[in-house]
């Protein structure tokens, strides 16, 4: 299968990314985002540099990016934009 195939099942990759994001959760930053009016269903407070580190481990793929953008979590949406 072509690694850039938009129909690829990204379930395992998404689970792995979610684990990395949850592992780096920053509650103080998440609280600060909420206080400043930033509203997401889930916002774990990861910084952009941390998200870039996570994004560097994955291919720039339209299917993966779309899968990430379809989630309600702030960090996954940002990763989707990065990929």
C-alpha cells in the first residue's frame, strides 16, 4: 500500500499519537487556556515545540492529517495541521 494512500487505516497510528499527547499533558497550561477563553472539547496544554516533536515521528500524509483534524482535541487538530 502506498504510504500516502488517503484510504489507509490510521487507527493504530492515532492511538499511538493520542498516548504520546496524553503522556505530555500539562494541566497548568490547559487551565490557562480555559481561563483565557480557548474552548475545545479537550485541551491538554501541550506546547507547540512538544507537538512538533511528536509530528516529526509521523509522515506528512493527507489521510493521517484528516483523521487528526476530525478529532475534538486541540492537540490532535494542531498535529493535523502540522502533517
